[in-house]
């Protein structure tokens, strides 16, 4: 019945999804301010069409928040579904094989910005909800909160949650914004790393100088910045900021043993990203490094002349954007201060250093004993034919820890992304087969979560 429903309604579903994708809701670029509102309004309409009792586009300090709800029984459990409707910028455009905001289906995949992150994945949630409502199978209450600032760190959502605690009351939060180990290797994310992100500015002379007249006598801010950043990680891959590891909890031996059992082909991993060798913290495996251990990365660096031809300039300033992925118990505000103090302490007197925090968030761990986690586990098993592995992931969704702190609710991360979906990159995509299975898995989650009932059969 469910598979028939998906098959019969798929053309309509894709038209609805494509109507969302065509709206370039890029939160990082101010020129898309109107697109943010348009996308929020479109989501509100689709949530009403799917069976919500009400759907509101509500103001926040930043982009609007979409809130919708369906009440089946005031005494029943309540699931709060979180998603985001903003997307990453599409540049570099020349690397796309099709237009990023004009979705195209090729080889069984939808190609477009937002096809996975997070319009495609949130669409899975809404279509599962639609099926349950239209077939009178929904036995719990469902609320939706879709924000438009996740890709810039959700700066307005904490205040929104504080203001609307009563409206957002629920028993558990369900999120589809994470990935699986593989299409044939389903997994549930049990942990996320936190994030701290800054801009570093190094200033030397009061203006750009002629490198022939001043080179060798005046410190070059780009040279200094490169030197400072090069000192942030040692030869063993350890971050050198004093106090950085004070709150880092070592991964328990049993969890390390579980991670070691995850199927992982390092050669294929290297080939997929086009590198000859891997790097990272000494003493840890690749899967541990990119999920359970902190990291430091330079995300962008610039200064001086970068145009065509040559210009012999000694620049006045140099800039870098840097980030740290943090593990649970590391506070991004504390790390921010440690990094600032360290840079100031090692900077030479020839320059001035300024650190500006851009955004940050805490890490998160979901107990696998949580009833909602068990329901999600059953959902994956039903849809994919095998029990999902429990894994920590290296990405960050800062608002997840905020939900726990402000609303007091645990979150189950029921994501369906794949590494090959190329989120944040050109040619982002979502396999149609995974979308179909995702809908099945979410439907089964609700049927299982209904008072802990046994899984129900459907065709």
C-alpha cells in the first residue's frame, strides 16, 4: 500500500519538491532576502496540503520560521520535526552539469542545490506525514519547525525557541539532515561534532606598499598569517592551542571497537576524493578522526593582489576564515577565547591580530536506548532490509544541542544522505530510490513510536 502510494503520487511529489528547489533560498547572501520569505511561504502551503491543521510563517530576528502542527489526540505523544529551508551558495557555477536551481533527474538522481541538504531530506519527512494522515494511520501529534538560517549557524533560532517554548513542547525531535554510511549500509547518527568558526585579520602597515621599496624591511601580513596558522597543528596532527583538549573526552574502548567494525575501504575513500594519502591526529583511525576527534581547518585565506598579471605589492592586511570541529563537552565559547589568546600570544610585534567569531555550536550525543531511537532503528530495518549501524558523524548541526538546552528534548537524527550526494558542492543530488526508502522508514518510525507498538505490515 505504501509503495503503491509513493509510486502513484511520485510525479506530483517531485513537482512539489522542485517548486521548493527552484527558489534560491541562500541565507548567506543578502540579495536572496525575498527568496527566503518565498520559500517559507511555499513550505507552509505544502505542509497544509500534506495534512497539517495549521501552518504559519512566523517572524524571527532573522529569516522567518515555518511552524505547522497536526493534533490527533492531546493525550498522545508529540513529535517535533526540525528541518531547514536555506541552502548553501551554488558557486562555482561552472562546475555544475545542470543549472543548480533548475532540478534535473539523471540516472535515477535529482540534481540541484538543496536536492539533499535539506529540502530533499525534509521532503521525505513531509511526504511520510502526508501518507499517514491521508490513510488515517497517524496516532501521535506532529509539529514542524523549519528555519531559514541553518547554513549560517542558526543565529536567530535559539531566541525563537526561548520565546515559543510552549508552542514547541514535544516528546522528541526528529531530524533528517544527516547521512548514512552507504546506500546498502544504513546507519543512524548518534553523535555530532560541535563547531567554532572565526575570521582572523592580520594588519601590518597602514597601506599597501611597493614590495621593491619595502620588501625585506616590513613584515608582510600574508606571510605572518600563514606562519601563525601553520603553528596551530603539530606534526602529529594535534591542535597546539593551550587548553584545547582539556574537555575532550576520550572515546571509550567499546565505542572504538564498534567503529572498527564499520566497513571502510581506505583506498576507495582516497580514490573518491582524489588524494594519494590521508592525514590527521596520530593514534586514531580515519573514521575516528572525522567523527569523534576535534579538528582545525583553514576554510579560506586572502589578501594582497590576486588579479590577472603581476602587481608588486606588500599588502596592508591579510584575512583567513578558520574553523574547529569540536566534540561533546567542548564549549565553542571557551575554545574561541583560547584561540584568540593563543594567536595574540604568538603574533609578532610587527602586526596586529584581530579575531572575529562568526558562529558556533555545541556537540550532541543521542542515547541508543531512547524509545524514539529504537523506533527509528525499526524504521530503517523495515525500509532497507537490515538493522542500521549506530555511528557518530563529523558534521555539525549547532541547533540540536540548543534544542536540548532550551526545550529539554532529545533529538533522533534520522538522515538519508550519502557521501555521493555532494552536499555543499557542485552537482548536489539525491537518489530517487533513497527518497522512496526514506519515506518508508519515516512512516514505520511513526507506526513503531505509537505507544511502542510492534511494527506493522504494509506492501
